[in-house]
C-alpha cells in the first residue's frame, strides 16, 4: 500500500453520484482506486485537505494557449479588429516556437492553479502546445488549425494540414492527442470544410470548428455582407460561396458535420440548427465570458441540453476573456442561463459544475472517465477550500463552489496522479519562476509593439 495516496476532504464530489460528506479518494499511480467515505478508505499515505471540496479536475473544452502572451493587449476592439490585430501580433511577434511554448506553459500553470487538468486547445502552431502539455504533465488535445477561404486553396491547404498532422502524431502520448480544426466559416471555404471532415474521419482525428459565433459571421453566411464579405471581395473571393441558411446549415451542406465536430461558441443558432447538430452527434464548447466580452450574445444552452447535445465549458483564450478559470466560466454560464430563461432552475449551480467536469469530458469524448471520480478513472483531481467567508454558511456545496470559490486558487491539483498544485502554489516553483521571467520579457516586447501600432 506504500504507493497508494488517500486524499481526504470534508466533501467529495464524484459527479457521477451524490456528494459524499467526509469522503476520500485513493490513487494508485495514475488511476483512482477508491471513492467513498473516509472511514472505508484503504491504507496508504494520507493527505487531509480539511474543509475542502475534492472533485474531478476541471475540463477546459476550448482555449488557445499560444495566445497567452496577448492578454490585455487587445482591449476596446470590435471582433473583426480584434482578429486582425491578434493575427498580426501573433505572426510578427510570436514566430519563435520557444516563446509560444513558454506562453503555453504559463497558461497551463494558471489553469492548474484553478484546478484545470484537461485542455482542448485550438492552435495554428500546435507543436509547441503539445510539448508544453507533455512537459507540464496535463491531459490535452491540440486541434491543428487550417485556413483557406478561397476554394482554389483547398487542395494546398489540405496537403499542408496532412503534412503537419503527420509530424504532430509522432508527438502524441496516451494523454496528449492531436486533432484538426477548419477554423471558421469566415476563414475556410465550403470545399475545405468538407475535405477536412473527410480527412478527419479517415484518420480518426477529432475535429473542432468555431461556428455561429458572431453577427459578422452571420452577415457573411446568411446575407453575403459585412466586414468578412468585404474582406473576401478585396481578395477576389466570392462571398456567395459561403452562403447558407445558417452557419450550421453551411457545415451540413459541406458534409463537415459527418465528422461529429466539437462546435465552439454556437451562439447564433436556432431550433433547426440545434436539432441538426444533435442529429449529427456534435458536441458544444460553451464559452460564456468570451461571448459576452464581444457582445456576441448568449448561447441557448438549455435548448441544447433538451436536444441531448453534449456540452462542455471553455474559457477561450485569455486574449479574449483574460482568465484561465473554468470554475468562473461555470458561474457566468449559470448566471447567463438564469438571465436568458428567467429562471435559475434551468441551469443550476450543480449542473454548471457538472458541465465543467464530467460534461466536458463527455463533450471531448477522447478519454474514458475524464471529469468524474470513480474507480478506474484517471487520477485527475482538484480541491478548493470551503473555509473562506464567501463559502459560508455551507448550505449547498455546489453553490459555494460556483459562486463562493470561483477565482480562488486550488488547494490541490493532481494530474495523472502527480501533484501539480499544493496549498495554492505550483509544485515546480523553479520551472515556473524561470518561465515567468522569460514570459515577462515576451510580454514587455508585445506591449511596446502594440503601443506603436496603428489600427
């Protein structure tokens, strides 16, 4: 029993079953071997977390770790300006893969401090992100992005994607996977959507797409107007090639829904779109803070759940929402659902927390047992203190976590059986300090460049 670690806490939240008062979780290697009452736990090294909630590691179903150095640099821009400025800074100032990897490690460290153990990342660079995930010992999937709004680019874009994925697959481990992401309707042609979906199906690659996110996207797809359409015309691309009843209908017509993609955002969808996504077996990455930040609107999560869509919660990049905090996203998701439906009952705190853990694992569908505490599941855990003033009195542990603890550092984070955060501090402080020093230099350079940019 020397290798068994038993984590005790005043509350254990397995997610797949009701909360356990005075509970324990036993871990042997990278697997959970016991979940239940503390008095029935096996022998081993005991770590008593005290007055805390021990639960599965949080699952971030959508982020962009390569954009971590761009936090706070893009304030006050509309969505089209934001994308143009972000793209310029990333290509001109973040061309060094080593800088990207450092930024990704900083982003992951921030996530670990907030209890996040699984990351679904969408990335243009991809390789530095996979290296960062592997070096930090977290679970993740990196969806390699592909772009090409001109149908004439389709074959070349697909060939480049194939070459990139071939190299990335050599970097895969049992906890770090590669996927593909035809970026969005305003940056990918209908032909390329279909081609990438066929490739993903043939190669058994998970796929993610930014979809139905903004009014600008809707203008392009539904009306052939707006800034994206104007940009296409200036490049000699006919916007009518992207026309459809909706963004979801566009992907359906392209054959892209056959790949059962993870649909990121899904704000501007109607009942027909939701039914089509559900019928196609898609999942949703709900990013409430990013959606609110740009004024995109509120995704109809309750309707999605009623249609039996799998829904997880994502932070999007810290360049758009400024925080790597899934628990806070769950809080905002709960509040937005209350506003949208005029009732707290449609998406209560317990349900929001479930979608930040087990629901996120189901949305990704890549690893059995992610987001849940049960025997045989991966030993990905986090614990948050319940002895703070904002959590008192403890009438409902779920509500205390979502509304009283969000934004606080984790008391414990364990990824694949390895302790990453203890008492609100990352365990590898030397590595973290070195990364912070380099990240500060990268950030200072970016701030200087941004201050001298004309939009």
